[in-house]
C-alpha cells in the first residue's frame, strides 16, 4: 500500500501540479523539475525568482497535485 501512495504522490501528483499550477497562477508560479538540486524554499515550498515569479518545490507540487485529484473526487462523489 505504501508503494501505491508513493507512486501516486510522486508521479501522478507531480505531473498534475506541473500542468495545473502555471495555469491557475497565470504563469507566476512554476514547478521545480525533479532533477533540480535547488535549495532555499520556505515552509510553503515556494522560492522567489527574479521578475516576481515563484518556484514551487517538487515535493510540495506532489501534494498540490494529489489535492487537486482529491478535490475532483469529492466533487464527483457529491454530485
């Protein structure tokens, strides 16, 4: 069960956030690549970049993506 959660979080959540976050934020927030070694993120997983843009940490992006899917599931079950 732990492996499934890890796969869902790392793959499905990350790639969902990679597509959704820039659209929702109108391009002001981008998602860190998985191979990046950048440090200096705050507790919300954000890092300020030049020109008023932000970078979202890859682990936080996984949580955001999973949250989107859980929200969609909740809406589906409510309707």
